[in-house]
């Protein structure tokens, strides 16, 4: 691939353009808002000048509801040899394109499984997709050349290609992305009118659950409008589980021993099912999840503290597998949780203590 046209210079489009430009591809940028395309160009994502002729690959980075319209326009004007979109829903846009009577042999639906809570070109980075799955949904009609161009794009973005059927993809993202986002929003909505004294007690758990609720509602309306059925089906199941859980909690309030035992059993069931589902979430680098030991270090909220901890861990010969930070309420301090292999935890704890760090047991 020597040339590309990215239509839509938001977070995903600009990030893909940055990755391609960094690999030497000549990237042309187009957006319904010319100022946004100019911003992406100023960031080094390419040029906002129109290409002189057809490019090798056109990347449609428009919301799902607009993919078919934008793609049809690009195909009719012969903008590229191959076309793909990066929308988060695949079945609907393809059916819309088929209804328009277009030759879809030069088109491939794709979805990079990466993003941020922020949107727009200023939030883009050239490494946004690195190590992340990038779903490809080819059909029997897809030209081999187009599939190869898509694989080259995925390679330039250092992502991991995953081939799926379009409708299977939509059911999968409803489960692992769309439904969880709504559940996160529902939990976060409970905080809107909560008493300030209660909100001040928020810890890392509520931050983890509500983090994705900070995303742009307009963007999510576009996504959910393109995949409402599978999401509604999943939420129906969640609602049934919630009803059972509420009944179990009410039973725990009963003075009747039998009802209390039934309530305990019901709560235990949902918690155990949660355990069983959580362990299926892929771990580091997509491998099976592993159990790590946590070494918790108290730090002051000052520049250079994290760099010192990581440097001291390196001197101890210990690899940090993951890290979390819990900020203290009302204090300029925090708790850094270093996840390491169980056999390395005593070594790291002892080494950090020797270097003056406060280790929390």
C-alpha cells in the first residue's frame, strides 16, 4: 500500500491515518468538517488535499448510521481500488450497501477493537490499535486484493487480525462492549443526585465500573442505534438476573430462616456466576488470565514517584505485570498496586522496603 484516503478524521480515523503515515504511506484526509481534517493534518496524519487519482485503500471512519452513504459516494466516484469501514457494527451497514445495488467485491467491513473515552483528532494516537484485535468480516464475494490491503492496514497499525462473520461480530460486541457500556451508564446515573457525603466515599471499585460511562453520548447513540436488537436481548437477560437478585436480597431481610437461606443461596449463585464469567476474560496479551500477587505501595502525589517505583522494581529484577492506582480521598497521596508473579512478591516487597518505600500489608 502506497496511498490511502481516510474519510472521517475523528479518533479512529486519525489514529489509523497517523499509523499509516508513520509507515511511509501517503495519506489523504477528508471530513464533512474541513477544520477537523486540517487539525488531523497538522498532527501529522497526512494531507487534507484531495488525491490526484484513485488511492490504494479508502478507510471509511464514519458513524455506523452514515457508513453506507459515505462509502457509496466514495465508490461511485472511484476514490480507491479497495474500500473498508471501521464502524463498530457490521451487519447493518453491509445490508444497506447491498440494498443500494453496489458491487461489494471491493469492500470489506472491519472493526478495530480499541478506543478511548475521548473523541476527535486531538485524542488520536498512532499506537491506539497496537496489540488490539482488529475484526475483518470478508464474504465469498470479497476480492483477495482488498483482503490483502486490509491485512496490510492492520499490520501497519500493529493490531491483531480476527476474521468473523458480520452478524456474529455484532452479537459479540453487544456482549463485550455495547451492553456493558449501558450497564456502566446505569450505575453512574445513580450518582447524579446522590448526596455529596456518599459520593466522597467513592473508591477504585466504583471508578472501574463507571469509567466507560464518561464517553460521548452522541457517539453511543449512533452505535446503539445500529445494533439495538442484540443489546436489548442481553439487557433482557440482565434484567431477569436483577429481578432474581432483588428477590434474594429481600429474602435476606426476612425473619424466616428458610427464606433467609433461599436469599443467601440466590446471592451466592449470582456471585459465583460472576466469578465464572470473569475468569473467561482474556488476560495479558490475550492469553488465559493469570493470578498475580499484589504489592501495595503508599506514595505521595508528587512528580517522579511512579518512575522511582518502576526503576526500583527493575533493580530488584522483578517484572511489573500490571499496575493500578487508588487515590486517597482528600489527601495528596495514593496507593499503587503492583501486580507481579506470586514468587516475585516477597522479593519486590523486601527490596522496596530497603529503598524506603512504605508497603501496605
